[in-house]
C-alpha cells in the first residue's frame, strides 16, 4: 500500500471529520459577528499548514532526489482505490463506536494520537529551533544497533540526532501531556496543525493526473458518507482526537475558554494540501519568477472553504467540505494552465520520473 494510504489510514481516517459543522447540542446561539469571526479564524488556520507544508515538501522532494533511496509514489490504481479503502476504514470505526464504549475507544485513540502527535510536533519544531540556535550549541549523536561480529556486521538500526532534536522531543512531550490533561482546543489545534504540515510535506502525489483521480474519488466519497448516511457525522462527533481543527463561536465572549465550536477535519486540509504542494513543485520545475499555480491553488482553496461556510450558514447542516474544495482546487489551476498553454507540461510533470525501461530490441542487439 502506498504512503498516502498508510498515512491517512494510520491517522484513523482524518476524513472522519471532513465536515464543517456547528456544535448545535448546546443552547448557545452565536451572533453573525461571532460566527463570522470564528469561521474566518478557522479558515486562516487552515492556510498555515498548506503554505508551510508545501514549501517544506519542496525541500523534502529535493532531498529525495539527492538520495539513493527509491521513494514511494502513488500509482493511478492506488489513487482510484483510495476512496474505497477510506470507506472501509470509516465504516469500521463507526461499527467500533457502536459496539464498544465510546469512553474506552477514545481512551485508546487518545494514547495513540498522543504518541503520534509528539513525533509530528517534534518534526515541525526541530527545523525552527535549528534556525534560532547557533551551530556551536548543536551536538550530533548517532545510535546504532548491529548484528554479527566485527568482520561480518549487519546494521539493523542507524539513527542520527542532535541536541536540537532532543530539546524538541522534550518540549513536544510536555505539550502532549498538556493535551492529555486539559484536552484544550488550542492544544488540539497545535497537534492538528503538526499532523497537517507533516502530511503535506511528506505525502507526494507524483503526477497531476493521480491527484485529479484521488480528489475526484474523495469528492464522491465525502458526498455519500455525509449526505447518504449518518456515518461521517457520527464518527466525527464521537472521535475525541486531534484529527480536526476547531475554533469557538463564543470566542469574543469567553475567549480561549469558549466551548461551542466550528470544526474542520484534517482530511479537508491534507488532501487538497498535497495537491497544492504538487502545484508548487511543478512551479519550481518551471523556474519562473512567480509560483503561479501554487498561488491559484491557495486562492481556490480559500474560495472553496468560504463557499462551504456560506452553504453551512444558509442550511445549518453539516457539509462535506470536499464537495466545494475539490472542484475549486482542481479546476482553477487546470483552467489557468489551459489559458497559458501549460496544460501539456503540467500533466507530463512527475515528481519522481519512472526509470525508462531498456528498449533494446533484437535489431539493436544485432547492430552491436
């Protein structure tokens, strides 16, 4: 299974929260100003991991090209199968919540995401601290675990780290403990942003075609599970883990202690985000002054998200965000590429070009 499927499935299906909705169980009624401020703040937060993750993906892509390791890429078949895999995972989580105590299930999920969150936050924090600390402070270490004798030694583990990595890990662990203790929405969002940045940075679609297939499949996946059944919304409300960003509608009244939230699933950030990051890497390959398609992708994402909010406010019903995000994020860059004559090169672009098969014919052999 490809990296993308592994990541999203291991995250217990981030798309389980892929609806934007209001907390309607309480008696609190937010004013238009309260709702507008909360939704604008939520939208602003989603741009951070997309922009940061996209530029980090460029650096990660460059490292992959320089390394001798063969990167995992998503095939067309993987992209087409992913919505079906995600559906199975989503339905499985739904059944688990129906059969077992929600408190016990969420306890296990909290521990799981606590561990994942520490490493995700460490990965985001380390490069930031590296820029702030002088090189004289940084010490390099190596942890090796080998098998065999000196003459015939096989390295099983060879892990290198620095003092910055250790400091980042300690800080991330303390932050994770605060999340476990308080379950505060700010802690939830910080971990959610870390997951999103890591996902967008590390998950590469490889080609625009595969991106279109993936987003197209998830477009129908989101519509079916939100409008066709109660599965998506039920799981999203039951799932107490940092797989969604939230912002209190009563923030202007209660500040950081607000408790009536708008929410957006990480799947609605990561999935369009990895497509937008691919557009940025395509822009980089063109070596132009302006990253045109990346800018178009980000603007299209904002428009799609605002459209979702408008529909939500009008109908007061949970909305599948990908219903509005996918057409906006996919069609806008393609339309610009068609107008500029870049459509052919856009679809020909590959992050990691497949090695050309040796086309040595019998005639060639004879010539030799």
